[in-house]
C-alpha cells in the first residue's frame, strides 16, 4: 500500500469536512492543500487588519474574490505601500502554486473554508 493511499485512508474524505475546526486541522486536510491552509491560518492568526490579509491577496490573485463576491477583498489603498514579509509572501507563492496545480481541489477547499467561517 502506498503512503499516499494510507494517508487518504487515515484522513477519510476531506470533502466531507464541514466545520472550521475540521477544515483547519492539519491531520484531516490532505497535505496537497496544506499550503493554502498555512496561509489561511497565518492570516487569521496575525493582526493584519480586516482588509489587508495575505489570504485576501491570494483570493484576489486567483480571481476567486471577483468571481464569488464581485469585488476585491484585499484593500492595499488603505496602506501607503504593500509590504508583507518574506514569510507571508512565501505562503502566498506556495498557495498560488497549489491553485495552479490543483485548481478544482483548491477552489473547493477555499469554498468550504469560507463557508465554515459564517456557520460556526
């Protein structure tokens, strides 16, 4: 049995996860989506302001914000300059790569994450 198959059996079907607690649990979310999860958790756990989160920048860059909400979520105009640190930009870059390699899984996961925020 391959490691990937064992991992999937251990975690079950991640598509069935619904609560924010489950969707942010690294033991339940497949490793292939961990880069998006790390960016989400970093953005939520640090004081960037409500419209200046690295996760919002990611959602704008992949077109998710305009497609789902009809507007951009990241509001850099409220700040004199865009200045995230190397860690934030690394998380954004890895999340973009994840989206490029797995667009359907990435979008499904982001949908579930954002929905879980509103129903907790």
